């Protein structure tokens, strides 16, 4: 059965057309409602879902073209027929460009009405049988929104056009995000069917296929409990074919952060398995991981042969499985960063530097396989070129790559999971100078090179070697070389030659 909405600011046009349709006595026509204007029609369609909309082109307030554009994002499937006079050709053309299917000239002849209704009903019947065409407009809107959100940095604000698209869909004020994923990949038809099931149940929602055969969902926060109930019923714990995550409410401008949080929560399936809906209560816990896990990691780096030791591997796996979600996310980042530093410090090229996302691993064995494959690759290269970097060399390698950033001994100690006092003493012992002296030497050496470029201002050079302002940079430079940076640039012969690095 197909419901009909008639929109015209002339009462007798609405009632006359309604009567004409009723007299056709089509068995597939359901409820017929009328509206006296575009704004009223929009409000009516918050609860009423017509599949066929007749709308006048020229109306007070919102015209027919604007109404078609607004309703096409809310009603799926839908067919629009515009009502026009003989002198409205350029309006009719605009209506077709906005998504209208056909038009009727006033006064409306019954034979024209019957012909057009038969055409749109046949089209609706065809769309119902073809899931690729069902809700085509809404699917495209979802694709555009999710594409924007996937490339948006977490710290960036949501672009105004994306915000407008979400609000137009009915997601206003605040939102929540969910991700639905199967244990085994869906065929494309099944994926589209899942999306259509969601759209059948929810208004104020966008859904779209994501990488890894997942379905991403954004909905108004007011629908969160309904969505939680739907997902819980959709996921059957016994067969463990599906898993899903659902976030708490986020302010609408943070929709991209909500989506990323949903991706993080879905990582819980790695150890907990499928057949569950994961929410914030499941993702709680401390972000720190155990000293034993850090110790095992350092042992693998400093003595790669231990990677092949079964007790060491077993202990490592057990410690990883005990991690809370925040700790697992942090450890995964730590693992890739520390191993990357070790590869780089040894002059190795690593195929693992383009690290997969944590959420790409379907289960614990997949994640463990990645850990061991990476460590074994490192161990093999160490056999070919034995040279132990040591923890202090890894620290120095990091400083050499990030000297232009705000580095402190405290931040380095936290990054490499060492105590402040241990790092301070060990660094001094390894390189025969304190950390601050090494950092200053490194920055000044780079500053000497940058001063050779006359196109760079002193302020630009200061920023390029890690100083917030030119004054502090000039003072440090003069303290080391006896002249200001400007004096050195204008008369470099007057500056003392820098001491060679150890």
C-alpha cells in the first residue's frame, strides 16, 4: 500500500485531487492526506510517511521545489509529482532537476492523473524489489557525510555543510554512533538489506558501509535507547555472527569523534568475541599497562632471539589479553612506535610502518599474529645486521627526529615508560652530557644551517628549532656562540665554531 500527500495552498485543489484519486479505486493506494503549504507538509512528514507526493510549484512561503529538496532526504522511497499552470515551464524544469518524477497541468484531467499514478506505482514496485535503488537519495547523502567524517581530524570542528546535512536528516542537538560488523563478510546485497532494515525502523538516522565490511550508524541521541534495543535483538549471542558498538551521546559538532569512539569500542570484540553489543561501560578501565608487559617488550627489542621463546611468547600473550580497552589502545600505539624507532635506529626498512588500525583485527589470534610477525621481522633483520640499539639510543633517535617540538625529560620518561631519575642518569651516562645540553646542542646545530638561508627570518628559524619566540632563541644562541643570530648571519666570521657533537 502506498500513502499519498497532496500539498497546495488552494483548499479546493487539495480536496478535488484527493476525491479524484479516491474515485480511481486503486487497490494499492493507502491513506491520502492534504497540506496547505510546504512548512506544514514538512511537519506532517515527521510522523506520516507518504510514498507519493503531489505538490504545487508556486506556494506562499516554501515553494514546491524547496519542499521536494527537503522531503527527498526524509522519505524513501518517494515519487514527486508537481502541479503547475501552463506558464510555469521554468519552474517545472527546476522541479525535475530537484527530483520530481512527472507533472500535472491544472485543471487536472482524470485520464492524466490515472496514467501518472500507474507510472509512479510501477516505479515504486520496482524499487521495492531492487534494494540497490531503494532510498537512493538517502544512501548518497550518507555516503557523502561518512566520507567527510572519515577524513576529518579529531581536533577539527565539523564543517558547516556536514552539520547542515545531519540536521536536515533529523539528527539535531546531540548524536550517538554505532558500528555493526559480521563475523564473516556480507555479500553486497545483504549489506544493503541490513541498511534498509535500519531505515525501516528509524528516522533521524544515517547509515553507510565502512571499510572492513562494517555498517556505520549516526543517529539522534534521543534514539539511543531504541537503537540499543534494536542492535541487542539483532545480535544473537548463541551464534555469534554479529557484533556492534554504541557510544554515549556526543554534541552534534563532534559527530566524527563519536564515530571514532564507536570504532574503539568495537575493538573489544578482539578478546570478548562476537555476539555482543559493546557500550561505554564495557570500554571503561585504566589506560596504563603493566610493568611486566613493558619489560617483555624491552626484552624483545634488546634480545630479539627471545621472540622465538615459547614461555616469553605465552607470557606476552597473557599480559596483552588482560588489558582494558584504554590500555590496549595505548599499548598498540606504544608497540608500533617503539618498534618503529628500533627499526629506524638500526637502519632497517620495515614493511610494518603502515600499521593497520587496531579495529581491523577480527580476533585475538589476528592481533597476536601481527605482534609476532612484526617482532620476528625485526629479529630476522637483527640476525643479518647484529647491533643492539639499547633503550638510550632509542631515546636519542626520538630526540633527533623531534628536536623542534616541545620536549622535556618528563615527557620522554613517560613516552618510553621510564622513571624520570633513571632516564636522567642513564642519558647522562650514555652521551656524557645532560639531556638539556644535548637538546640545546642539537637545536643550535640546526639553527646554524638555517641561518645560511637569507629567505628565513629569525622568528621562522626560532620556530623551526623549537623556540616559541625569537628572544629566547637569540639568548640561547648568543650564550652558546657569543654573538646574536643576526650578527652571525651578517658576519659569520666573528662567531666561534661550534664544538663537534659526541
